[in-house]
DNA sequence: CCTAGTATATACATGCATGTATGTATCTTG
DNA sequence: CAAGATACATACATGCATGTATATACTAGG
């Protein structure tokens, strides 16, 4: 798609002369495949245990292709973060677009968080980003900035919906959005560890309970 | 303390002839120091990134002492799990012992979960155990068994308290205990990633909200 | 097609953490 | 206090993942 646009990844094309040619499409394709493979590998093995060779192999290449597109494990990890934030923001916007009515939006939001609690890759990857931030002070600010963009986005929609409904939140909307997402992921993780300790039905129940508690309670 | 009792760690004394001597105390002491160091190191760096040399150094030894007491990183990790579960269970029992009145117990429990959300090491270590379980199928059952012991313990007290109060939970007591613990840890993690997105006060508020929602709602 | 440029693979070098083998100091017992 | 055992340290060997340098296959333009 975009060859030298927003991207922050270390690697940089030397501003291809004038040929928006076909090789670039090829490169872009392998880049996408590598990112997808990295997403799966990081979620499956965790950042530290993930091997570049596994990422490349999963995408159908060897490490040669990897180093042609990324500088290091950290590099692709951050590239993944960018993509990931963008995707999630577009998801929220899509949700807004599909529902005009505030009531509907609230219901859609409620359902959205329920769906989040079913996406294993999403939860594990999200965890990796957070753990990386906590454990790597030098990268903390960068990661936080990205995640903050996401939160404020999720928070905004929550605030707008609440305002349309004439209700108020007991805490800042960003905090509420953060808490709702974190809660969904946390429940999923428990389920993954021991599905008998927290069934799907129980998770749904708890999510609804929490969502309603946050949304229904008035500012004290 | 106990030299060859419950422990599951690979290492095993050759049933010391007849001497309940003083070297054993020394060994036990270094074992404790190593376990403490491991706890800190695993929480700080994560299981994969944690180096045995760091653990030993933090305890004031070299790797020689480590291998004299444990077989591998996995070995000490599991030893830590045992100790950790035992500690948490004793905490809960202590809580029960200190409060007789059901109402008081409920309040104490509520406060307990609030405190959990302040212990960084506890949250990160707990996460490591869970992630390890999810990512290491061969060890999954073992870890699950331990954590389950903990949950059922926490669940029991919840159930008893609720019964004394003539209330009922909307979900199984084990699930409720699991969810409450997971929620506290999740909030703390978000706070660690970005303290401005979720303040201490907001966390307290949300924890209370959730606790009350779980405890107050009637079985549907 | 032939050449220049690009994309990916293969082969090699390096660093680093683990694990083991051996040495040294500390304790125990007669 | 001497001899055997125990706790720990030091030194060495191995494996493995990363990164780099070079070779091969693909694409584009003349």
C-alpha cells in the first residue's frame, strides 16, 4: 500500500526514483506477511522467547527476508504496535459509523468488550506490549504514547455516548475505557489458564455486570 | 526448615545420616535468599529474560550456589510457585482468623483486593505464572493445579461469607474469587503502563464498584 | 536477452546464557 | 585438630539466537 508514508520503522526506501512499480508491491506483501507472522509468534511465545527465524519461517521466508525489511526484533515489535493501534482505532470508528443512535452505540460498545474477551491473540499481544513498556524504561514513553492514543479514542466515544444519554461516568472516560479493555483481557487470560475456573458464560456475565456498573453509577 | 519434606524441587538431600545439623540451616538460608532473589528477578525481567546469574548475584552468590540448590530456571520457578501459593493461602487464613463477624469479613475481603492492586511484584509474578501456563502445554496442568488450590481457597471463604449473610453470588464462588484477583492485577498493570490513564483513586473506585457489583447482585 | 537493481537465501562470525567439572573454603565429627 | 563431607566459586564447554557478509534468484528497462 503506502511505501514510504507514516511508517516509523528504521528501514527506509531511498525514495524510489519515479517507479511505483511492481517490486514494491512484492516488498509490501512480504512486509505484511512478516508482520502477521510476528503477531502470531509474539502472541504464541511472548516477546523474549520469540525467535526471528520462527517469524520468518511462519511467513514462508528465512531470516534473510526479515533483515531486508526490519532492523531487529524490537523494530518489528514497534511496527506491529503501530499497525495494531491503527487497526483498533479503525474498529472503533467503524462501530461509530454503523450505529447512529446513542442507545445502539452503547449496546454495541457493550458487545464490543464482550468480543474482545474472545480474541486470544489480541489479549496476549496486548499484554506483551504492556509488559514490554513496564520492563523497558527506554521504550516506555514511546509505547505509552501509542496506547494513550488508543485510550483517548476509546474514551472519547464513551464520553460522547454518555453525554448523548445525559449520563455521567464515575471516573474519567479514558480511565473507564482502559479499565473495560483491561478487564476483558484479564478475564480471557484466566479462562486460558483454567477454563473450568471461569466459563464463557461467567465471563459474559461478569463483563456485563462491570460494564453496567461503570456506565450506570452516577458521579459521586 | 524442612530438609526433605513436601518439596517438589528436583534437588534432594541424600537423607543426611543422622545430623539435623547447622549446615542445613545454612543451606536453607541460601535457598530462601535465592527464592527471594528469583521472585524479584522474575517480576522485574520476566521469566524468559531473567538470567540465572542475576538471580544468584541478587542473592549475593554466584551460579555455583544456584546449581547447588536448583536444577534449572524452571525448577526454581516452580519452587517459587509452591511457596507463593502457600503464602497467599496463609494470608487468606490469617484474614479469616482476624475477623469473626461475616460483615467484617466481607469488608476485610474488599480491602484485601484493594491491597492486591498495590503490590507490583505480586501482580507481575502472578502474570508470569499465568503466561507460563498458557505457553507451556507440558507444564500447564501442574501450574493449573496449584492455582486451582488457591482459587478454591479464596472461593471458599467468599462462599462462606456470602452464606452467613444470606446472600448468593451470581456465579460460582471460585469464578468470583478468580475474577476479583485478576481484576485487581489488571488495574495495577494499566497503572504501571500509564499512571495518568488510571489513577490510584480511580482504581480504588473501580475495584469497589466491581466488588459490590459481584457481591450485591442476586443470582439471576 | 542483457544489464542493472532489488529481493531473498545461504554461510559465517559473534556473543551470551546455560550447564558441568573441578577447585577451594567452611563445617562436622571422632 | 585431622579427615571427610558439604557449600559455594571459578573455569571451561556447548548450544543457540542474532547479526552480517556474500551469493543466487527475480524484476525492470533498454
